[in-house]
């Protein structure tokens, strides 16, 4: 085999290796996915979203950042007429710092939460929006 053929094989092998590495990390090196939907009902029906079951169906402008290798989430939405469900009760702010970020997530918002939904989502109503934070846990349920 001549040098040109060896070089072509070498480049093909490198390209195949790079394609394999890229396929293993579809969410990027930080394993983070951004998901948005028009309403809570639409978002909960989306297989790519991991919206919590307590999110009201009539919530609008729903946006979430998901840690795809764990359970950490940050969420923001505009509340509808139904408000927060009864499962969201007064509770402590999260003691765990969020490692996810978004331009819409106020720095330190997880430490200002005043409600807890479904035992692991820390929630606050702030300037007409609802912000929610779910810290990393061993339990991977929504």
C-alpha cells in the first residue's frame, strides 16, 4: 500500500473514533439539556422534557435545564390560573447550591425558595414567575 492509501486509512480511523466519542456525549461535555414548552401539559407530554408531575398543566412559557446524568434541575414558568398544587407546601430553602445555570436563573435563587413540592423541589414565586430547583439526589424520579 502506498503512502497516500495509508494516510487515507489513518484519517478514516480518526474520523470514526471522533464520531464514536461524539455519539457517546450527545448533551455536550457537561451533560446538560435545555428544554422549553408553551404549556405545562405540552411539556409533560414531551419525552425529552423531565418536567415534574406537580407542574400545573396551565403553566406557560415553561423552560428547564436538566442534568442528563443525574436528577438536578432548574425550572421557570409563568403560572396559570391554577397556581401551585396542594403538594407544594411551605418549606425550607435548599441548602444545596445549584450547579446548573441559565441566563434566566437568578444567582442564588435556590437559597431564596420558600416552598417544597413533592419533597424534593424547592420553589419560589418571584416577580410573577415561578422558579424551582431540584438538587442532585440518588433518587432519579421526576
